C-alpha cells in the first residue's frame, strides 16, 4: 500500500510565452489535508487543472496510490476518484439541489419514470452523513454560496472521490460560513479522504492543514508539515523572488491633492475606503484576488453604485452616478479585461480613440469631422508609439500592449487628469510592459495622476509612490515608498 | 450545529399568475352577469384549446431557452393538407399525413437550430415566411372547405357537455406535464435550458434536446392545424396567423422565464386562462375584437416588466 494518495512528478506546462508550471513535484499523503499557497498567478490553479485533465502537461507523470495514470479529461479524473471543486460552482441555479446532484444521471425506476423519492433520499443520506441541513428540494438559486460549496463537496463524495481538490473554496464566504466549511473539511479527513486545499488565506491554512506547499512562479518552493512552518516563513517564501523587470526611474514629486475619497462603501464588496491622490502621483492598490480593489475602482469610476461616502475632486464634492459623470469629473479607467470592457474590438483604432469624446471631433458641435478624427488618432499613435499600419486598423489585430496604449490614448483624448489602471500589464509581454511603465511615467510628468491596481508585487513596488493595501473590501494599511517591501505588503494583504 | 432543516422559501412572485387569475375571476363574476355561467366558461376553454396544444409545446421550447416563430405557418399549411386529404381520401390518412408534415417541418427547424447552431429566432423567422409562402401557393390562397361530417363532429362535438377539443387539450396538457416531471427527457430539458454547456459537461446530449424541441413544436402545430380545420370545417392559409405571439404570451404570462431552465405547463394553462378571460370580458362588454390584439401585447409587456423588476429586486 502506497503512503501517498497522489504524486505529481516533474510536471511542466507551458502557455505561449509563459512557463506556468516548471518541473513541479507534489506528493500528497493519504488521509491528510494538504494546502497549496501562493501569490496570484503562482500556478496553483494550473497545477490542479492538470490534475483534472483540463490541461495536459508537456512533461511529467501523475501517480494515484502509487500507480501511474494518464488523465485526459474530467471524466477520467472522476473515475480515478479525483474531484475538483471550482471557485465558481458548477450548478444550474434554476434547478433544485437534488436535480443538480443528479445532473445528467437522473435516476429512473423501471419503465423510465423518474424516481424523485429515491433521488431525494439518496441526497438526504449523503447530507445527513455530513451533517448538512440543506433541503434537497430547494432551488440552487435559493441557497447561499457556502451551501453551494457544501453541495458540491457532497456531490464529489457521492461520486466516490478519494481526492478532493478545493480551489479557494472560501473566497466568497463569510467568516461563519468559512468555519462551517472548515468543519466539514475536517470531517472528510476523518473519513479517510485526501484533501488538497488551495487558498491564499493563511489563517485558514494554518487552521486546517497538515502539510503546506508553497508555490511561486510555477514552482513548488517548499513542502513542510504545517506545525513546522510559521506565517512569516510562508509569506517570505510566497514573495521571495528576485525582481526580474527593471522599472524606469521617475524624477517627479507629487503635488497637491487632486482626488479625495472619503469612506466609500459599495454594499459588502467595498467598505469604508478613504484615500487621497496627489497630482503627478502613482498610487498603488494592493491586495489578493477578491480584496475589492477592482470593485472600489468601479465605484469611483461610476460603473457601480456607491452606497456611502463622498468623492472630492480639487476639494469640491462631486456626484458620480455613471461613467459619463466620471469622465466629466476627469476620471478615466483602464479596465481589467481590455478585450471585454476596454475596447470596441471590431472597430478601428481611430474610432476607439475618439469614442469617449466625440465632441472633440465635431464640427459646429454636431457633425463628426473625419479629418479631425484622423488627426487626433494620428497624434496619439505618434505620441504613444502605437505600432499599427494605419488608423483604420481594427483593434482586435493589435498586440496586447498596443491595445492598452489605444485605451490610454482614448482617455488622453478625453482629457482626463485621473487614470485608474486595473492590471494594465496583464497578458502583455515583457518588452511591452516596459513601454507601458515608461508611458505611466510620461503621464505623471505631464501632471496626470494614476491609481495603479496590480497583482504583481514587483510592479506595484517599482511603479508606485505610495501603496494602499486592501483585504476583504476594507483598507488594511498604507505604505510609503520607503516602507514598501513584498513581505510588508503581503503581511497586510493576507490578514 | 444541527438545526431544523431549512424550509423552502415561499416566493409570492411564483404565484402572481394564480393571484391574477383568481382576482380576474372574482372581478368579472361581480361585474358581468353572464360571466360565471357554464356556457361562458365552456366558451373560454373552447376558444383556446386549438392554440393551447401548440402553446404547451411552446412551453417546452421556452424551458429549453428556445423559441419558434414558425408554428403559425406550420398550422396553416397542415390545415390545408388535412382539408385536401380529408376530401380526397379518408380521415385517418389525412390525420397521419398532416402530422408527418408537421414533424418534417419541425425537424427542419431542429436541424437548422441544433445542428447548424443558428439562433432560433432567425431560423424560424425564415421558415415561418417560407412555409407561409408554400401554404399560399398550395391552394392559390383559397380556403378549402371540408365536406366530411365526421371531421366537423370532431371539431364541434361534445362529451357530457364538454367539447372534444377541450378534452383533447387537457389530455395533451396532462401528458406534457407527466413527461416534464417524470421522465428523464423532461428533466434533462430543464438542465439544457438552464445551462447548455454545463448540461453537456454532465453528459447530456444538449443538441439532441434542442432538436427534439422543434420536432415537438412542429408536431403540436400540425395538431392545432387539424383541430382548427375540423372546428371551422375548412383549411386556410390564414389560420394561426397570431399563434406564435399568443403562445409565447401565454407561456410568459404563466411565469415561465424566457431565460430557460424553469417553468411548467400548468403555469401555461393559467397564462392561457388569464389572456382568454380578458378577451372574453371584452366580448361581453361589447368592445371591438381588435382591442384583443392591443390587450395581448399590453399584458405581455406588463408581466415581463414586473418579472424583470422582481428579479432585480431579488439580486439587490
């Protein structure tokens, strides 16, 4: 009998331009809770997707209970007793818990009549064993996020899963719900199940896990029993990388306060956030996925409703009810997903540049003037060094970096002073990243102010004058340029 | 931590159509002397039985997040086929061939939508126009009288005071309900309508369900075609002109969501009743039949807007 329930040996997985997993070896002992921690983008989810056959690794092998297996798709993984519970649950909200439980495998009596009673009893039995109080007849849309996770776990167990992978299961749960979920995870362990628990909430990790593996930049840095690790040690290992990218130097000093945000809240997503942004400053917003940074930015930009708080620009209170008002108040935003919400992908570059300020290309305030449009587009293409054969090129044909520049050009043409950049370098190659950094510095030199949201700590530290750290919708602290270290930021971001 | 099992929440929004139905019935009984009489109630049921059969099939389609504009044309075409064959051959042949024609048109829609992966709105918009054209060409636009007295009896006879057509409608309704609730096919329909890809991942042949929806619609539309031909003793290319809209209106008023994945045929019955109760009231009040059209649209808009508001409220 093999001591390990699962062994992943020398797994390598590449995506175009990135080595997502580099020779990763992970051994998970039977009947333990094994945690994997790491920064955003460390490759935790990729590793688990390889385990579940969602991705195929280029090299390496997987052993289940000592036997070599090949996992080509999710069904194969399921047959081998591996169940992955995703962050977002895989259930159809309009259907009842029972029906989701038996999705695609509806139980029938002889003659093809659906066996409702039998199905409900089967679900009830699994729920009773786990101590759930969920009514199997409830619609999935009526149960809470925690209960959905619980149903998914039960579903995994009913499929005889021995290895249960939980990917950030508590990211949308309240603390009470988290406690309940952790109790269930412990219970699974006593039943002899092996659990791989992915999270970046260190408290949880230390509360339940037996072993901890730290993953960083696609590699497993260390694996140790939880009792032999400290929070400090884990944080150090999570961030302790050498800074690879150089950041252009900026020789400007921030001026007077241009934007003042006072205790802004957006339901539960953002709570009581206050900050000041100076003229010619880059203010970093740090935090893990789900910390509420994007949600906060959307609130200021008028894309979501602010439930409380005030926004002052140049000391004057402004009401920002929609994005148009934000633009008028001189705020622009580069959204996280430039293809979905940043660009009109099938439209030309010139149209994308003038789209937010059509007034600027109008003659007599009414007719759009194509000469003005072309001139404006050409001006920014030159200024921002956008590489394109013509102003009429469709945006979809540009590289990521050039697309990002087009969006920046759009806001420059709208003449905004404050630019919120949400993950501006995501999915952009190194050279283009550097250009974006230079561009940020140029904008700052011109007196623009920037709020920079990034999940890459080196980038935040390299580019920001100050950084504010968020955690679960709240502001956790602020660090000056001198205080900024990856460890200091991470410590605030995980607590 | 073990507490009493969580109760299923009572959601008033689910029963709006029932409240509306009861309210309308009481209101009309008080206001109109000749409303709550056996004959009038019978009239209401008789007036929607023909469209009702297709409306049941439309419920299936909307549960599956699909939609069919061509049912009216299929109904018209089959009424002509039935009328011609009833005159030239016998009734059994006429019925069988008419149903086959309906199945064939339905399968055509199904192939275009499920295999060709075309939006059902566009696909059935095309077939609607094409089939209507065929129907008009078939008899040069003339209606075809049916001489068979048996056919007339089928369309107008009664059993214990209840019209055959009404009985048939309820037979179809019960069958449809049973299939939805107690067969694997019915349950998977909800899954496919709720989330096509997720159903596929769970091992359901999603495309097949989409295909079958249109076959069922074609089949039921041809039944409606036969029913109307028997009832008025003629086939006509103009039959069923407003079938699609009436059917969709009844399904939606009944509370089956256009997003798919939920709903049921009893809701559709309630929807049909609400719409036809109002039509009936208009007639009893002596208002022009043209108001019916206006009213139908108005009800749909009110119900959809109310539903959207409730949904948004729930999300907040």
